């Protein structure tokens, strides 16, 4: 891909992320093109359907979480790295409530299209969890599957609330307290 095409694609993705987060999937591709400062043909050349663009936005978002988790896996203090990641991940989900609401009602199966990156996310979160457990910061009886279920539960329970971000922060604080190893909780 030429340098200008890469730049245009990045501009379209950035504009789409903001548009989907603010207005959901009802945003026309022409509006995303306008926000990106490119023609509609440029958007369609990179993303032939709105679903393809949406998949690319979600892929980019999850890849960012994977990168964050991998960077934190080398942190000197595994406990704070783990809990910091959990808080950031849930806050980001709370901030994207319109986007997730749109997906839930649109019939788009993003999990089928993003299976590999979702596997990478689970694995990198598993590494953070295992390091925090070895450091004595997180209970030993919690696995990656339980942690992912808790994180999904936090999101599902809070994303439609009137003050979702504040409620998410409060709920995730309780979840983090429950995840702390008994000696670390004191």
C-alpha cells in the first residue's frame, strides 16, 4: 500500500472510531468520509461495507488492548499493572457504550470476525493475571475464564446506566477488591 493510501486508511479508521463511539452504526459512510477529510470512494476502496469498517475499528481497539497488556506483562510490579489494566479496560468499555449498543442491535457478529485477536487478548490478560497471582496480589483461585466473565459482567451491568462511567468505576473497584489476595487486601 502506498504511503498516501496508508495515511488515508488511518484517517478513515480514526474518524470511524469517533463517529461510531458518538453516534453508533447509524452514521453514514459519507459522514465518516467527510470527518476523515477524504472522498466517499476512498472509504469504499478500503472498506467495501460499513460492517467491514466496523470490524476494522473493533480490531484496532482490541489490538490496542493486547499491546497494552503485553507491555504491562513486563512491569516491575505485577499487581498494580494487573489492576491498572482492568480499570483501563473497563473504563474504555464504558466510554464506548453507544458503539456497543449499536453492535448489539445491528446483528453484526464481531466475535466471529475477530476470533484471533480475541484469543490474543485472553492470553495476554492471562499472563497479567498469572504474574499478579505469583506476586501475591491476586487470589489464586481465579482463572482467566472467570476474570473475563467478571469483566463482561461489569460492562453488561453498567453500560446502559445513566452515569455509566461513574458506576463502572465503582463496580470495578468492588470487583478488584474481590480479586485481591487476602494478604494483599489488608
